[in-house]
């Protein structure tokens, strides 16, 4: 439930175009996308392969640049920023969860999680406190001194999520976070994300092709051929009925890129 | 697609990866070519025939050069095969036979090798004249250098090259046939050496490594005093320092890093994540090569410093051994002829006569169980020496100073005052030797240990040494040239007028002789050192290149998390400094102790030449660090 005061908008995208030049033929991947995400939202982005999901996420997450259009993160226009400024935005305001975890295998779980707070002015005690809070919430506290090679995929992904949350970012971007997990580990992780989203009012934008994963979201955006095809709000529905809605929408959308 | 096409394509695709390998090959081939050109040069051939030293030196250097080139090429080849293992695996996966793959790889290698051979010989031919001039300059010969393209050198180089190709081909065959598909696909992310948590054993081994090095250093200081055990002690020092170095790399360093890391309690930070963490994990896997690099560095630095010191201090050393330009003993007639001939040639000189006594005596041993050492001594008067232009202090009345440039090698540098006993008419038949000096007061080759006393003591001893024992009064005629430009002519006059059976030599001939010897030594040491440093540098560079590729995903993740290239480079530079400076530092300390032992060979101070050699080595070595860091920078920049 949103409260009485008007929630803050953390992410705005206006008229996003993205094209890749392939041997002279420009291929349009994003064909004009408008999007607004408010603080505390848990947004899912779905769509068939080739619909531009990951490109959209990368563009929003400042890893890639749009060919045209504007992106505002916390009311700052980022599409014209220099690389160093973008890095700063990423480090201070964004968090990332990747499909293949992207943990540094030379670092322990705790070291991996605390990596984003290095180079910031966070004190050691503060960092320790944050680590305890987040790893407790994700249930990985006892793994602190293990190396990524010594833990399971689900644990790795929870570590990755903890790393994305440790510096209290405005938005967490998740790219197919459950893609490499079995269903039990996946629902564990999603449950955790959901709790954190509610408890800490963290904004999460997640790309997924898994209807079960997106049923945890408050809103799901469907992409098709680089455009927004439709949107679904969960509202007061149970997760199960939202899940059915999503499946229905997917059926309308079609699984592949049929022309 | 035919095999040839595939080979050419794959070379073209891999050329970037290969370019350093290619340059390294060109480099070693051209150096070998230069070396064999010099070996076959007419001027040098004549010199070599004249001297055993020269020919052995050339032979040993040639063998070492071939050896290093082969080891280095094998090392580089193994790294490159490993880097291409996925490609090799893919070929096998699509059903190509191992025989086919080996053939393609060998063909590639041979084509690259032939290219390197051609360019290497061309570069070598261009540079060999320069090297010959350098060589002639070093040994102080002014000869007309008419260098022709030596076909003998070409044949030798081709022979060595063929060996090289044969060895690497065998290596390729062995690698391809031995490895399974699974190994090939996993070769790039092999973490078989990954150290996670060092155990108690490793802390013990870590300490053992440090103590072994310390022990080796300690034993090295004993070598000089125990020359009889030279071989044994040297082997002991080598074994314990090399083993110690290996342990230090294998365990000590990662153990120290682990302890440091544990203290951080998880809050490692970016810089340490990019330096301490990967170093700790990889040190064990790098132990072999880092030990090799350290030992090679130590060897190179010692070799270069020592030979450069010998060369650098030749004049001083010869002067210390031969304080007078010419000297003859009891040869007034010859001295007169020499004087007049020198005057004829209008060469200005000073001429002095010096008295001396030669007598039989003995060094008194402190230990009564050991027999006194019987020697023949020569006694000189300090006052006369000062008159003859020598800068010596007069000893106290009744005491003597022992002058010998080889005192340390002969083990005569300790426990002064010593005593010399001689058969005497008086009751005092002992002469107190209060100290020693590392310089002669009379040219060497005159028989007898040199003792310097005051004029008064000299006179008293003249009478007191018993008549019935061996005692001889000597008259030395010594010459100092005031005009060194004609030293050649003067040297000829001197040598033709003294009986050649007496093996008397003059300062200038001795100086020329040792300058040639040490010139050859520094030249060969320099050449080998150059090859050593380039191979060690390249090996480290190759290793770091591979590591950078392996860690590319880490860099991408960090970039995605919002760390900037500059910030990440700070951590990476730190890691590179560790990787490069630790072997360099240990190598320098090893070399310092080795040089400490070697310093007995030279009477003059070695400090300047050692500092110059070490500085040169450090500068060249650090160039590789810079190149590596630049490579990392490009990887990090392009990671996203």
C-alpha cells in the first residue's frame, strides 16, 4: 500500500531509441520506450527473446547508452553524462544482480558484499552493521568467510543480491536473477527480494522470462519488438492470480518472434 | 578449407597474441647471430687462438645462450598453447584428429619461426658491426673493422634454430596428445593452485623459507675464510637460498597476505581486492616461475656487477699490484740500457733505486699446535718508498706493515698484530706486523712477501739477520713514466731489454692484458645478461598477460558496479609492483650477498660499478612492469 504522501519518482525514461549498426543495416532494438518507476516499486520486465529486455535494462542501468531519448535517475539526466560520471551514479545510486552472479572468485562472500562500500566514506563499524543486517535478511551470514567456489548457486545469487543492496542504492537492477537457479532456490531468492523491497522500500527493476519470478513484482511490463506492449499491475491480487494473469498475457504476446 | 588456409588464417587472427612471442624469437635469434658472427670474425678468431681464456669463454657463452633461448622458447610456447587450448579443443570436438591439429600447430610455429629467423638474421647482420666495434672498444684494440656477412654464422644460427623448432614441435605433440578434451576446455579457468586458507603447515614452511635464506646468507659470509671448503659451502649456499626462495614464494608471501587480509575482517576494499586477494591465491601457482626469475635475476646482477667491477677497476687493481711502471731487481746494466733507450725516444721518466732485503722467515702461528708457515720475505724501507713517489705511511719503529693485494684471498686479513720470526743475531728475532694493506709496495712477480718498515728498522734488520741463513741484499731499479702517451713504445723497450725467461712484466702490458680479459668478460656477461633479463621479463609479462585475460570478468563486474578505470588501475598497479618487485628485491639481496663473497677478487672498491649495474638492471626490468601495466589498462578499459 502506498502511503498518503506522493511517492518520489526515481527513474524516468523518455522516448528511448537504441539501434545497432550491423554491416550498414541499422537494427532497431528499442523503438521508443517511455517508462516511469517510483520509489519502492518492484517492476518486472518481460518479453520474448529479442524483444529488447536486456538492452532496455542495460540502458536504464547506465551500462549502455541510448541512441536517442532521455533517462533521469533521481532527477538527474544521465544519457549525456561522461563515463566517469556514469560510474559514480552506478556506484552510489545503483545496485546490480546478474544472472551468472559475477562474484569475484578471489574474494570471500563478505569481501564481495562489502566491495561497493569501499572508496566511500562508510566507516568500518557502519559497514559491519550493514553487512550484518543484510546478510541476516538474506540468510547468508554464516557463509561470510567462504569463497564463491564453496557455496551453492542460490547462495551465490543471494550474495550477489546482498552486494547490490549493501550501499542502500536508489534502484537495484536485476538481469534474469533466477535464470541459473533451480525452482526452490529461485523462489527463496524472490521471497527475500520481496521482503527487502517492502521492508527497506528499495526500488527493484528486474528483467526475467520466468512468469513465476515476475509474479513477485508489483507491476510487470511486457515488451515486444522494442516497444512496450502492455503493463499489468498486481494491485490487491494474490500472487497466484497475478501469476495466471501473467501467463495469459504471455499467451497473447506469443512465445517467439512470430511475424 | 585446406589446411594451409586455416593455418594462415589462424596466424593472422592470433598475430596480436603472438607479437611479443614473435619479437622474443626474433630477438634471441638476432642475438645468437651476432654472437656467432663475432665468434667467426677474423680479428677475434686470431685473438681466440692466442688465448685459452678467450676460446673457453666464447664456448661457454655460446652453450649458455643456446640453452636460455631453448628454455625461454619452450616456456613461451607452453603459455601460448595453453591460451589456445579452447581452440584446440574445438577442433577436436568437430572431429579433427590429434595428428591433424599437431600438424597445423607445428606448421604455424614453423612459419612464424622462419619469419623470425629471417628478420633475426637481418637485424643481427645490421647490428653485429656495432657490437664488434663495442667489443673492440671494450678490450682496447684499435683494429680496422671490416665486417663481412659471415656464412658460418648463418649456418650456426640455422642449426640452432632447427633445434629450437624440433624441441617446440615435440612439446606441441606431447601437449596435444597428452591432454584430454575436458582439460583443454578448462585450461583457461584452471584454479588448481587456488589457495583458500593457508594451514599451520604453511606458516611453518613460510618461516622455514625465510630461515633457509637467512642461513644461506650466513654461510655465504663464511666462504671467504674457509676457502678449503669452497665447493661444499657454495653448493650449500645455493641450495638453501634457492629452496628458501621457492618456499617464500610458495607459502611465506601468501601466508603474510592471508594474515593481513584476515585483519581486514571482510572489509577488503577495492585496492586490496585487486592486489592482495589475487596475489594470495596465485602465489603458489607462480612459485616455480617466480623462483626461476629471482634466481636468474640474482645471477645476472651478480655476473654483470662482478665483471663490470673487474673491468671498471682494472687500472686501479693493476696499479695496486704494480705500483711502479717498470721495475727490475739487481739488473743495473739492463736498467741503464733502458734509461738510455727511453731518453733516445724522448720519453720522460723518473728513475729511482730502492734497497731491499730478501730473507727466509716464518709467520708465527698463534696456535702452538700448528707449524709456523715458512716464507720468503722482502723488506722495504718506507722512507725510500716515499722518495720514489709512493704514498705510504711509515710504520712505527720496530713494526712492519704487510703489503699484499691478495691478503684477503690468502686469508691474511685477520688477527693482527702478527709476528714474523727470523734467524737473528740479536735476541729480538721477531718482527711485529701491526697491520696489512691491500696494495703492493713493489711490483708483483718479485719473489717474497712484502713488508714495509721504517728506515731505521730497515737498517737495524739489515745487520741483525743472521749471516749463515739465507739473506740477500737487493737493489731495485724502478721507473715512472711521466709521459704516458708513448707507453707502448716504452713498454716495448722495457720488455725487449729484460730477459724474457724471468717473466718480468711492466704495468702497461699487465694493464692491457687484464683489460682484454675483463673486456671480453664484461662483453660476454653483458650479452648473456641482456638475454637473461629479456627472457625473465618476457616470462613475467606472458604470465601477467594470461592472468589479465583470466581476470577480465572480474574487471567487467567491477566496472558494472561503478568503479572507474583509474581507481581500479591503482589496485592493479599495486599488484604488478608486488609481482615484479618481490622477485627483483629478493634477487638484488641475493646478488648483494654473492657480490660480498666475490669482492675478495678485487682490491679496489666495487661500489660504483655495482650501483651502476644494478641501476641498469632495475631500469630495464621495470620497463616490463610498465608494459604489463599498460596491457592491464587496455584490458580494464575494454572490459565493459
